[in-house]
């Protein structure tokens, strides 16, 4: 078996199982464990996976600061935002997570019906400054500047008073085994809390977030009402997610 073939199969295992155990892969491929470890070291150097004792895990995505993320927009994010905004109905209370993708929802919310938008992100609230029909509730708390969202006990308490019809959740990574995750423990706790308070939770995922795992779990793939993803993602890549959650909306 060629080295490139082995590495491709190792990546397939990583996507499927969420981890690679060097000893098991060596047995399956009828190769020495040293050969597989060398492959894993090379793949880690290429940024394809994260080496751990005995094998490998998915790469944790980098976390650029909010200003850097806000400067980057994409057609995919705009389509995700438009689809999500189209789900909003008159009289609903929706909760918008922080982040650049949910900002695209705020920019595309309907302007001919009245509804309420709750958020723990001052930047999301500012997007709605001139919206003609949206009432805005901004919850307070300790500001996590990286994502520009409120966290901590005060945020938890304020959010507990709300029962959103829909929560549009943002995460940094999604994986069939490791679920939905983000890079900060306190932020992950707030996201889980909002989801528990909401009737429905939909997560918006650009393609580069799929098959990765960040350090702090939020929810399992099957624990949200649905996933909103951009068109053009291969069905083979989406199929492990469909097994866990049949409600995948394509924008």
C-alpha cells in the first residue's frame, strides 16, 4: 500500500470514528505500528490531524479574534443567514448567538413582520439598530471579548427568564463522534444553557467546520433540531451527520 493511500484511509478512519488508534490501524493494514506512527507524525506536521499518545484526534480549529473574523465574509455565510432568517415567523422570540455567521441572520431578518430578537452579543444587537420591526433584548454578563458575547452567572440568570422559539447556535467545529464544540469552556456552557431554554435549536455550519473538534463540547449532533449547511458538500461527507440528525437544511 502506498503512503498516500494509507494517509487517505487514516483520514477516513478519523472522520468516521473521531480518533485513530495506531495499534488498531497497524493491525488492520498488516503493517508495523512504527510505520503508522510515522504516518501520523507526518500528517500532524501537515496540519491534517492532532497527535496524541497512542494515535490521533481531529485538528482543533484556530480561533482568530472577532475583528479578524468579522472582516471575512463569504457567499456561504450569507446563504446560511438568509435561510435561517426565512424561518422566523411573526410574533416569535428568537435567540441569536454571537459570531459572524449569525450576524448574517440579523442582516437578513424580515422587515415586514414583528418579532423579538434576544442575544447575549452586543455586536449582534448593534446589527439591529435600524431594523424597523424587531424588538431587541440584550442580556448582560461578563464579556468574553474573543467572541463578543456575555458569559457567566449573570448571563445565565438573564437567559433563564426567556423561552425562545428558535435558538440559532454558532460553533467552531462539528464532528459525528465529538459533536458540536467551541474553544472556551464558559462560552460552551452558555450555548448549552440557551439551547435548554429554547423550543428549537438550529446550528449553522460552514463546510470548513465539519469533521473537526474544538476543546469544549456544546451539544451532540442529535441534540439539536437541525443543521443548516451550504450547498455543494458531498453527500458522503454529510451522511454520518444524517444518521444522527435527519433535519439537515441546505442553503
